């Protein structure tokens, strides 16, 4: 939407997510620059989106090596809702046979200490919701001044305000009266069982409180 920014806006994540740092590092930086159309857009701020990077700690030194001054934008969703959305996507793509409650039970019992890779993280419904620790891992490589953390529910409720905050973070012009749309809205309108929701939010409670203290915000997730 912003004329001073280039980012691949293809609505198919398989085409617009580069996955250089987590999957294609061996292709080299020149390959990466081609994916970002670097020469064509070198007068703009160039960005990309790969949601796994926050979770996959092994990518952080690679990111730092390519650009130690990287600006990182994190949009965090209620971790229980994130987990359920993640499961629904796996169901839609025929990558999950278990019900949500059984998938969660399996993860908590068998996958808690599994190595975090691009391939294993696809079933880390709960583990990927511990945002505080993931941000602490990023802070080993990047200063907090280089990170903007937005809360998904706030962005959804006030898109103009949220995106102008983002543009200020990137030191570019604010935009007025832009028609921002919601993308990737699931056709599966089912809701989490309230008892299971309460059980899961309690699992995340300590991490959420630590996150709120670190960022000096209220998420309203608890």
C-alpha cells in the first residue's frame, strides 16, 4: 500500500514468503537480493515476510550477518487463537489428522523438547505461542529499538493507526485514509471449546505477563 516500500504482495504465501534464512541459506545472498528485486527497488525500503523466523532461533545469526541494522516487525496474536488458526490451516491443507484437543495433547506429551526447524515447527501449535522467549532470543542479536511489536487484535481494530505507527518506525511518511483489507480469513468459523481455551491460556499466562512487562503493554489476552 505504501509507495516508499517494496514487499512481494502476492496473496499466496508459497510465492511471497522467501524462506531464505530458514530453508534456502545455501542459495546465497545474491539469490536473496534477486527475490527482493533489490536492484530495481534500491531506492525504497525493501521488506519480506517469513513468519517462522521469529520462532527459529538458528536463523537469527544469519539475519544479523546479512543486515545487523535490520528492522523487525512482529505482529502477535492471542497465542491460543494463533494455535487454533494454525491447526485449522493444517487441517485445510490435509497436514493434520487429529482433532485440535488431541493435537495439543500429542504436542505437550511428545514434542515439547523437539528440535525447532522449519519442518518440525508446523506442528508446534503451543510452543510457537511463547512469544516472550522468542523476543528474548531475537534481543541477543538485535536491539529493541530495531523491533516494532504490534498486537494483532489492535491492528485489526485500528488499521490506520497501527500502520502509521509502523511507517513512523521505518521513518517514512504516514498515509491517510488508506483502504486496508483483512487477508487470509478462514472459512472454518468453528470456535475453541471454552474449557480447553481456559486450560491453554493458563499455560501461556506466565509468558504473557513477562511479555507485557518487557514491552510495557497490555495485551488483554488473559
